[in-house]
């Protein structure tokens, strides 16, 4: 909740949901509809306890760097931490988990035409491979445990729509407004057991297709 996306969601959602915020770093300016719990995602028991009574777990925690080292951060945070998120949601009886995957899971398709969610995964770095692991966990927990799992392949979350850019170039950015709307739809969509969806804004040129995402989530 202290990260870039988590901070943005708090700002845009305001009091739309009752939020239990968690991070290993402190979160400041707690509002009336928010509660903060210090959580280390490598500690399954701690994470499961934080998920008690929660309807939906938005699991954003990971090392987000494509250059991250496997043994130093990717293994504990992106592999074990991803597993702990799904298992904690199952233990605590959460209704669903929204898992932050990444464009890096399919980055090898970037020079081709727009691709939908069901293309073969094609990571170009180990970070991307850990996101493929998370998506595979989503399928397992959906089919074996009945947990609603939505894996969101987030594009460039640092995208600022007000900054000048060439509209004819490929763009995978997702604006702060769209992050909040996109993840809000992941929380509220009904009659969905499993999905992989693309988290990008609508650009003139983008190699990540939004066709099925908009249809599944009613995302605008």
C-alpha cells in the first residue's frame, strides 16, 4: 500500500471501499475508512492473518525491476511472496485475489500485432518468468480451491498522460485514473472465476489488446 500503484489507488478510491492497507514500510495519513497492518509477504502466517475478514486481496507486492536478481529478491518476493498471497487468500476465506502480473510475462510479443490474453507466455527476463508463475498459480487456485483469481498484466504504471508523447508510437502506459478504474472493476466484476486481463490505457497504438479485457471487466 506504500508503493506507487497502492498510493494511487488510495488517492482515487477515497472512501469507495473499506481498506486494510499492508506493507513492510509505514503508510502515513491513514483515513477513517483505512486500517494499516505491517505485513511481510514472505511470512505466510502474518499475511493470512491480515487477510482475515477481507473480501478481495489486491496483491501488488513484489520486486518490480526487470533487472532484479533471482536469489536476492525475485525468489523471496516474486515467487514465495506470490504463492503466499494465493495461499493466504485461501486460508482466510477471501472471495478473490487480484494478482499484479506484468507486461513482462508476454514481452516477447511486443514487435508483433496486438495480442490478447491467451497468447503463449513469452517473458524476456527472469522477472517476467516470475509473473508467469503467478498467473499459473491463479489457474491452480481457481480450479482446485474455487478461489476467484484475476491476474492483471499491468503495463507502464509510471505513465503520465499529460506529458508530451508521440501518439503514433506503441504505448503500454496505464494512467493513474485508469489504474483505479481497472482494478476497481477487478474487485467488483461478478460471475468470474479466473481471468488474465491487460492493464493499459486506450492508445492509438498498443500491442496489448484490450478487446477481451473491456468485455470481461466492462472496463473503460
